[in-house]
C-alpha cells in the first residue's frame, strides 16, 4: 500500500478520522490520531506510535509490516 502525504488520516477499521495535528518526530510525516482501543498517535509512514495516557506518554517504536 502506497503512502502519500495527506491532511488527515482515516482509519476505517478503527473508525477514526482526524485532521492533522502532529508531526512524526522520526520522519516528520503527519501522524494520525486514534482513540480506540487506546488513545495514541501513529505515523503510518515509519510506524512510530506514541501512546497517550492520563498520566504519561509512552513511546513505542514499531515497524510497519
Ligand atoms: Zn514517522
């Protein structure tokens, strides 16, 4: 699946849609915001995911498969 720069991300599996809000710190692409199952920011380009919690922000490095 090709990646293109978009002003928003729409994940029909998760049912989330979000306008651009955050830039990936790794590759500077626009990250998508998801609320389910947990609130997080996800970069569809490099796979960077930043989880958002009430207390802290946990970062996990991931690879797109
Ligand atoms: Zn990225």
